[in-house]
C-alpha cells in the first residue's frame, strides 16, 4: 500500500504487516477500551482523530 507523505511507512508496513494485521484484527475489542487512538498513533497509519 502507498501512504501519502510517509515513504518510510511502506518499508515499516511490509516489515510488520503480519503484526499489524493481528492488532488490526483486535481493533474492534480495543475500541471499547479506548486503546485504538494509541495503536493508530504508534503505527502512524492513520490521521489523528483529534489534533
């Protein structure tokens, strides 16, 4: 996948694609705990919901 403004993200994503998929699989459960924003921030794959 291509991440705008994040050229290095491609290598990082490809390197930890499996790890991310596993975490992404549990995002649903994490949403209830409010951990989603933390995961998103650490992976920097999505734009911050609250700036």
